[in-house]
């Protein structure tokens, strides 16, 4: 729902807008009809409304320096001020919305509305309906999701490789437990034998003490040797990795200067693209206004007193009008010639804008590749620094371990000499028993240490399994969002077509165009959304093909072309295109108002039905009608006569 209050009246005040010097009108919820003949200010008020709603800027009244239009909507007040300086009209103030595209395309349905003109001139309807879609934002989001998906995919593959070891590790844990149980049985049995051994207690104590010291040194030596081997292996792996990373680093060519150049060029092109868009919009508004000026018969612009009226009637092109920018007298024909020149300029600017957009897309691709290379270079530098630090630490640790190993070997050698000197103990069976017990206990210690390591490894694998489950859930979410982002434009296209076809069927039945059986749009699929090339920017191969089915007097259906539609039928089709866009893009949540003008091609009864139909889909519908057309409308409409438009 719109945040605007749609339950009360809306007051519009215009000053020096178009052909109006001053006007104040109150619009009631529902349908408000501005009734009057041509050149009574109705269109000027609607164009002023378009501007304050957020659409194209209205024309400033000729021979005036300032103008404004104010909209009081509930507790909110919006205004647009116009000021002429050095031949240029500048605007300021706050409008209802900044989405000028939505207002111009789907709210302000005046004579030059793009949707209506696209049908009349048989132009691309898809471009009209899909123009408000921000394909750049969709592209950026798709790229973010793809990056996150790739990161998760790499992590999942790494986890899967780790989890492949789970079976072997679990099997090893069971094997170690069995080996420990067997060793415990052997140790228990041996201790029982030693407990029952009939030997001199002092001799037994000497044997046990000497052998324990000897085995303790052996265990310490083995432990130190194992740690030395581990560190040596780790050092070898680190050095290999360092060599690989250095090789990769040397193969990457990056240039901060090139990136800066691309960023500068992108900034320039983006500014140029915005400037061209502004120029195109401003020139289009000037052309639209002057087209109305040339065709208008408003006494405010005509200067028939200064020319021969009889000649003007025979040759309307010789009639003079007052220039709205400087107030001077100008022939209509010169204005028309100037308009042709401006149209050519607009087409040139559009072609230039398309070229600039293409350059922007290419530069964005180059920038992304260069940024990826620079990021990889930075990542390699960080990792190489980490490896160098770790290598230095391990080399220092390795040197310390080798010193401890040498010292332990010296101690072990001394103990062996001490034991060998005790000849009285060498022949004793007790020595063998204690030797065996010491070996078994050492072996048990080794197994327990390995079992502890295996248990830690299994715990880590369990943690990785939990992480894998979470990552897969994230992967599914990203996959769904990617699917939604990629199909967002197609879904909007299909929704727009469905809305158009549904409302077109209904309006044809209501308006009873007897020789038209059906008018409908078919989506002709083309190139899928390509994020790497900027999506649908610059136009897609997807087309909206308009079908017109007529029925002969004999009841035979056949397909016709838009060129053979009557002016009335074409105008109705254009209005339904705009209505479909209004509904599909939820414009009613932003601007709950629609403006209708220039319906003279449609007969009065059909205008009444058309107004009733459009009134169902917006809170405020403002319609400019000739008196004879307004008389056909029902009592549910509020009427504002032409004389009330001018204060």
C-alpha cells in the first residue's frame, strides 16, 4: 500500500506553468474530470502534476522568470519550483518520488506518453514495460551470489576430501583400542609374574631403577626424533608451497596504474552517460512541449493580430506564435523546422549513449579482471609472508630439537655403559622381565598417544561434517536466490504480458470493438540474462510480439497488423500497456494517481467505460475531457470546469 493518504482530497496549485498563470484545483479520491475545450489549461495542469509527482519538468510560462507547482496530499506538501536563468530553466523542490521513469511511463498517460506512442508508432513494447528494471543492480547481486557460491563450493570440496578419511580413521581407532586391550593383558600378566619372582628386593630395585632410566631416555629420544621428522616434513611442504606461490606470483601481471586509468575512464564515461540521459530527457520534454505549442490554438501563444488572419487561415504554417523562452514572435514553420533538428540531435545523443554504455560494460569487465588479479597478488604476498615466518620459526625450533636430541643421546649412552658394567645383573632373568615390561609400557604409551590423536582427528571430522551440512544449506539458499535473480526479468516479462492480456481481453469486451476478436502479447524468448555482459543492458533479444486477431463477417478469424487498427483502438492498446506496467511494477504503492489526456480519438461512450475501468486500479484518476465527452460520465465523478482552472 502507498504511504500517502488516499482517503482525502489532494490540492494542486500551479503558477506560471505552461499556459496557466495561476490555478488551484482540488482532486477528490476517485475520478476527477477536468472538462473544457482545447487550450483551456487542462493539459498544462496535468503536465504540472506530472512534474510535482516526479516526472518530466513542465514548461515555464513564456515571458516569466519563475513558476511553481505545489501538491498538498494529506499532511504532506510537495513542490516543484522553476526558474529561468540565462535561457535555461532550472528546477528545485521536493517531488512525490524520484522515480521519474515510473511517472513518465505509467502515471502520466498524456498524448506523448511513451507507452501510447510506442503502440501508435509500432515500437518495442518490451522496452516500455521493462525500462524501470535496474539490471545493473541485478547484475551486481548475481556477481555477489556467484562469488559466495564459488567460495562455499571450494570449501565443500576441501571438506569432502577431508571426510574421505573418516572410514580409515574410524577403523584405525577400533584397531588401536584392540591393540591397547591386548597390551594391557600382557602387561598385567607380566606384572603378576614379577610380583611372584623370588629375588633379592635390593637387586630387583636396582634392576628396575636402571632399566626405567634407560627406557625413559629411549622414549624421550624417540619423541624428540619424531618431532624432528615432523618438522622436517612440514618444512619441506612449506618450501614446496613457497616455490609454487612464487612461481604463480611472478606469472601474474598487475598494474595499479592501469586500474586507476580504468576507474578514471569509467567515472568519465558514467558522468557522460548521465549527462546524455539528462540531455535526452530535457530535449524530449522541449520537443513534446513545442509540438503541443505548434498544434495548440491557445490565445495565450497565438499572435494572429500581428499577421494577416486570412493568410494564416489559408496557410496555418505562416501563423505566428510567441516563443515561450524569450517571448518573441516566431512562425510556426520555423518552430517545426527547429523541432526536426532537435529530434535529429536526440537520436544522435541516444546513439552516443548506447556507445558509451557499451564502453562502460567493457571497462567494467576489464576492471573486474584486473581487480581479481590484484587481489590474488595481495593474497599470494600475504601467504608468502606467512610461510616465510612459519619456516623461520620451524627452523629455529628444529635447531633446538636437534640440540636436545644430541643431549639425550649422550645421556642414553652413559646409562647403557652403567648397565653394562653391572655384570651381576646381565645374567639375571629378572633383567629380561623388567626389560620386556618396560618395552610393553613404552609401546602402550605410544599407542595411547596415537589413539588420542585419532580421537582428536575424528572430533575434527565431526565438526567438518556439521560445517558441511551448514554450508550445503547456505548453498541451497544461494542457488534459490540466484535462480530468482536470473529469472527476475523473465518473471516480470511474463507477469506484464499476463496483466496486459488479461486487461486487454476485459477492455475489448467492455468497449465492444466488434471487429476485433482479441489483442494479445506473446513473449518471444531470446538471449538469457548474462551477468558478465551487464544483463539486458542495451536491449535484449527477447521481444514482445503484439498479435491482433480480427473476425470476418463470416465468423472466420484472421491475424491483422497494428497498422490496420483504428486510431481509437491503438490509443486503447497503448493505455492498457501503461496500465499493465502500473500494476506489474506496483507503481500504485509509490504514486497512487494516474493522469489521462488526449482521448478525443475514442468516442464518448467508450471514454466513459475506459475511465470507469482505470478508476478501479488507482486511488486518484485525473482526466482531461471535452465537455461533450465529460457529459457521458456517471455521477460518481468530480467535475472541474475549465473556468475554475484559471484564478
